[in-house]
C-alpha cells in the first residue's frame, strides 16, 4: 500500500514543535511538560499520569521569536483530550487534545494594565 491508499485524516497540518507547556487538569493539578507537535486545532504532549478521554485541560505555551518572527507569544487554550497513549514501560503518557478555544496572553504583565482590570 502506497501513501495514496491511506488518506490523511487530519484537516490541519501538524508541526513538530518542542515547546515548554504548562498543563492544568481539573483546574487544580498543574504540570510542566513539553509539546511534541502542534497544529491549529490540536496538540500532543506527555504527562506522568493518564487523563480521561473527554477531559478538559488548560494549556499555556510560549511560541519563541524564531517561530513567530517577532517577539515571543504566550497562548493559553482550552483543549479536550481525544486520545491517551498508555506508556510502555510505565513512564510518560501521551496525550492528544483538540483545541476548543484560545487566547493570547501578554508576555510581561504591565502593572498599569493589571490595575485597570482589577
């Protein structure tokens, strides 16, 4: 079977990007990890414990200047776990998540801006 026989099911191109990420599960547990790949609609990373498919996560990434071609850009998004890859041997658990919504964050909080928001 050649590549023509198995059509690509993804609608968006994935980019292999190892970016530091903060993953928040259940709005309480927070984990530092690194992405393996990112697309406009999804992300794949590893955690040290499994997460239930369908769970909602909050993920914060920083895209460095060599990717944005400008300043670093921090993005926080809400994602839903669509696949969990159990580890062999028991170590890191692969998590694939669908990005549902996202927001751009200020790289360096401006005290005046924070004062206006509060």
